[in-house]
């Protein structure tokens, strides 16, 4: 975290739902993907990004010069301006991370792996930015970084503090929670400390949760229910998305649906269309 001596931006982008689109309309997808490639090539060239890899319908570029956040914003705006109706619409999810320069033509694989996970935790149309990227590259004009909290990813040792880059010209600025364990505030702090014992309870709750929709931990005040529940969340998060909704501040049961919906990024009271 913090300032890097020679920051390098790690930029990952990927098409949401591309497999289904290829299945449905391979011909139009071929044309759309060629257009997408031209669009991303042009923006990387403009902003100093050097492509390292194109895997499937995704792309990975590094930025030793220029600003990957600016590039990300302009890429989403260019996506919005283009007509993708031939393939039922097309949305990019973008992840931006940063690391120290490790030499000519070299990529820091640890940073790259994290960057890829950051990208794949996001949703179509979203730009997910790590604090390292935010600390070392300027936020584009009129853009804002919306805090997403501290996230844990399977296989990644450190928790990553992430934000969503939003801008008034972007069509979509509200997204569901990231596909990761998302713990912020007091929960993240509690989870950052070690857990003592509780291994038997931990495996019991994890296994019960795989068979039941609701598991309740009951015990005396302060005996470790919340700590255990958070640990369960961190374990289960390797196989499914996990959200933490603190109910401590609720005045009564009537507020429960709202608290759960807001944690899941759902809006209540609007008809589904
Ligand atoms: N197994 C554990 N290892 C490390 N710290 C723990 C453990 N269990 C509890 N703690 C710590 O003890 C404190 C109280 O635990 P916690 O908040 O989980 O209890 P609780 O049962 O949820 O309490 P309440 O009934 O007030 O909600 C916290 O600071 C928590 O981090
Ligand atoms: Mg508690």
C-alpha cells in the first residue's frame, strides 16, 4: 500500500458472459470481438498500455507510462458509445492493480495474479481499482473512487482494499457486491487478527452450512459468535460469494430485509422488469 518508487499499472479487461454469446451467435461474436480488439488496441496505444496477453476474450496490459485509470474510464465510455446489439449487448469488466517496476519486459506474476482476480471479481461495466493503483495513478477528472472495502480472494495471502471507479458519464455506477469475500469496517478488522481454537466449531458450521440454508450461532454475549461467523465466511468464500451484513444497528425485525438487500446490492420497492 502507498507510493511505489516506479509504479507500473496492471490492467485486466474481460467480456462478461462471452461464452454464452459465442454459443448463441458465433458469427456476430467474431465480428464484435474484432471490433473490441481494435477498440482496446487503440486506447492502449493512446494511454501507454503495452499488451502482454490476450486470453479468450480478455486482455492484460501493463502501463509503465500513462494512466491506466484514465484508460479504463475511456474504455468503458467507448464501450457505451458502440453498438453491440448484434450480440445482445457487450459489457467489459476492468480491474486495475499496481506494482513496482521489475525490469524491461518483466511482469511481476504476484501482482498480475492479483490484478486478474480483482478484474474477475467485478461486474460488466465496472472498473475495480486496488488501493495501490489508486495511490499511484491520478483519478481521472470528475471521476470518483467508491470504497468497496477490504476483500479476500481464494489463494491470495493479503486482503485487498478495493474501490469502484465511477464517473457521471458512465451509464452504470451501481453494482452488486464483488465476487469475493467482502468484509469492511469492523468485520475486516476483526478478521485481520488471528483466530484461536474453534477448529471443531468451524468445520461443524461450514459443513452444516453446505446442507442448510440458514445456520444460527447462539451463545452468551461476547463468547465469539461474530468472530466464528466471519471465519466461516472467509472459508466458504473460496467456493461462493460471501457478504457480511451487520445487524447490530437495526432497531427491529422490520429493518432486516432492507439491511440484507442493501448488503447484496439489491434495491427494494422497485418492480422487476
Ligand atoms: N476464537 C477467537 N480467536 C480470537 N479472537 C476471538 C475469538 N473469539 C472471539 N474473539 C474476540 O473476542 C471478542 C468478542 O467476540 P465476538 O464479537 O465474536 O463475540 P459475540 O459472541 O459475537 O458477541 P456479541 O454477543 O456481543 O455479539 C472480539 O474482539 C473477537 O475478535
Ligand atoms: Mg456478535
